[in-house]
């Protein structure tokens, strides 16, 4: 009989483990990149596996490709959102994620929608979003590692000097 560990951290496929790997990769990136401004205007190398996806899912700004500095800031921002929550977002008017959810539920009640109408299959929704979260965090972890390794390679070779 297979024994299942009760410690979620020991399961390599747990959400917590995936989150920890992303945060560790981003922390490593942050510790390695001592001068982030050197990343400005340096094009981001797109790995072959990501290039196929970019063709299928067009970037939001097709004329502007992100440089390494913008990518660095994006990864740090996502990590901070994960660690501290979605606090004081401009879109929400400074409301926390919980406050936004409460406001949305109140608005649904005012216009006559029942909270369960839109998503009565909560388990299905949960699994759908969980799969998405796993996929996104795994890709972001790879990107943070790639950015760190490229920075090390470029600084070692002095290729950032213009």
C-alpha cells in the first residue's frame, strides 16, 4: 500500500512547494542582480519553449518587447504580491483583495444575482484555477532562473557595457 505523507511541503507537486520554488528563484535573482539598471534596453532572450507560446498568445503590446529590466520588475512585483497580498491596487481604489470580493458580492446582491448562479461548480472552478496557477508559477520560476543565469553570463563576459 502506498503511504501518503501528511506534510504538504514534502510533496513536490504541492501548491506550497511551487510557490516556494518561485519565491526562492526570485530571491536568488534579486540577490544576484546587484545593479538592475544594467538590464535596461537589453532584449530578453526568448527560450524556444516560450517562443511557441508567444506566437499563440500574442503579447498585449505587439510593437513593444519587454527588456530584461521590465521583466525583472515584473517578477519582483509578482513575488511581492504573493508575499504581501494585493494591497492598495490602483484599480481597486486602494481596497484589499478581500474588500474587493466583498464589494463584488454586495453588487451582485443589489442587481439581483445570486452568489451561486455564476459558479455553482466551485470545485471545477477551483481545479481550473489551480492548474492555471501551477502553470504560471512554473513558467515564472523558469523565467526568473533564466534571467539570473543570463545576467551572470553577461556580467561575466562584460557584454552589458555599451
